[in-house]
C-alpha cells in the first residue's frame, strides 16, 4: 500500500506527523513517501504543486494531505498560491466526491457552542461535489502581476457551471451512501435564483428515481445554513455543490465542538482517494504544538476504509480515539474544565498507546 504523504503548510506538518505515527503502529506495511505541497513547495521549487508531487500522488494508492495556505502568499499570482495545490490535486486526480462527516462524540457534547440537546448523537454526512461549480469555471480579472505590481481593474467575475454527468455521478454517490444509512438525502441548492442550481435540482430528482428506497428532499442553501444550527439532527446525508459544500461543511464541523475533529475523504471513480482534515493550515497557531491531530488521525481511518479495504484497522483507530477522549485528554480547541490539556504530540502518543493496547489484548 503506497501512500503519498503531503503535510503542506502551517499546522499541516505537526498533525500529519501524528497521523503517520498512528499508521506506523498498525502493522500494515505501508510504503510512505513524503513530498512538499502548497507554500512549502513554492518556497522550495517555485510552484505549489510541483510535477514530482503530482506524480507521486497519482501513482499512490491513497494520499494523506495536511493543509495548505498562509496569508503571506496572498499577493502572489493566483496560480502560484498554496490553495492551487489542493485544487490541482482534486482536479488532476478526478476526486469529485468529498465526504465530510460531522459526528458529535459523546465526550465532546459540552465543547459545542450549541445546546447539548441539539447535538448529542449528531451524525450527518455532507457530500460535497469537488471538481466543478464556480471553483472551476472561467475566472476573469485575475490578479496577474506586471513588473511586480497589480494593475487596477474595474471588474472581475467567475462562472458557475455544472454538466449533467457531473451532477449525476455525485447524486449516485449520495443515494448509495444513504442506502447504507438512514435512507434520506437532502439536496442543497439555490434553484430560486441560479440556473446552475435549478439544473442541479432537476438532475438530482431524475437520479433519485433509480433509488425508490431513499427519500429525497430539497433545501435552499440559506435555509440549510439556518436549519443546521436550528435542528442539525434533522439532516442525514446532505449533497451539494462545491461552493455551498465548502461553506456548509465548515458550519457542520463546528456543530461538533471543533473543526479540529473532522476528517474528510475525496474519492475518484476508482476509489483512489485523498484524505485530509476538514480544517485549514491555521498559520496563527502553527509550530506551537497545540493543534488537534485527531481530524487527521481520523482521516487515516477513512483512508483505510474507503481506499485500502482495511475496515477493521479503521474501526481500531476510531475506537482508540474514543478511548482517548473518554480518558479526558483534550487539545486546547476541545478543552473544558476538568479535562487534561495535552499537546499535539501527546494526543498522538495517546492514540498510539490506545492502539498498542488493543493489539496486545487481541493478540
Ligand atoms: C476546503 C478548503 C479549500 C476549499 C481551500 C483551501 C482551497 O477551504 O477544503 O474546504 O475551498 O475547498
Ligand atoms: Mg473549506
């Protein structure tokens, strides 16, 4: 099992190191190959997604990704900014289906800014289309530096578009995921204003006819944003476009107490996948040893389940994380009175210890 390890920028480096430690105690013979990506790759090679990094990712069975970005790159030409690395990986590997589960761990009910009753037992799955929409339309008015300066411009625009096959394939993914869960899908759109999303709604409705066992409802994105904080447990599988999915998945992540807890999987048609925490590079806390590595560690569990067909190892990681939380260890983002505050590394060590213990009991 060949895994491309791309830590990236900011806290990406620290959290991926902990996830790698966890992989190394699984006895699964991973072949891990590290490469630079994002700002780190720009510094070393002048490009956020060097050919060698892209090739490594393409040839791997799965990619473990940290995070990219730093405000210090905000003035670079857009094609050179760190974010282009993750967008380029998604596009080049055809990773169109992004799974962002929002699960509230019992132990963290108190860490959410919502009332415990609203989020206790929360388990929703946001399925975000990842290679279309306004993210990959035609941009205009790009800031291209001329002699190191950005000439003024009077307008800029991006185009939102989806093709039928793009909507169909993500709809199939959502309905099939729902068949394994509570058989309900909410499709989020803005059909009341945007043609792209009227089309989205029509195509999702058509595909739903092939899944008579799954109930489909439609919701406008503004209402969905409201319902997510009003009554989040009413949702089960949510399917939406690239930009709405970006926004709603951050919102859903925070329902669970901390975005530092949420993993994600981005899959292509061959089940090859890129696995990354749902959060970003957080340059403000980078290098301080306080970032929560659990989202990345849980992303490894998703990798084992979806790309590497090792469901038992995935379960082991998830129960190790639960055990560690139950023992009261918390990084700063999920810390509450009465807990034991730990660093990024201590959290990783604790998960490793919990895993080694399970092996011994089993063995
Ligand atoms: C995410 C991030 C990315 C996105 C950025 C870093 C390009 O916010 O994965 O949600 O907008 O998709
Ligand atoms: Mg985002």
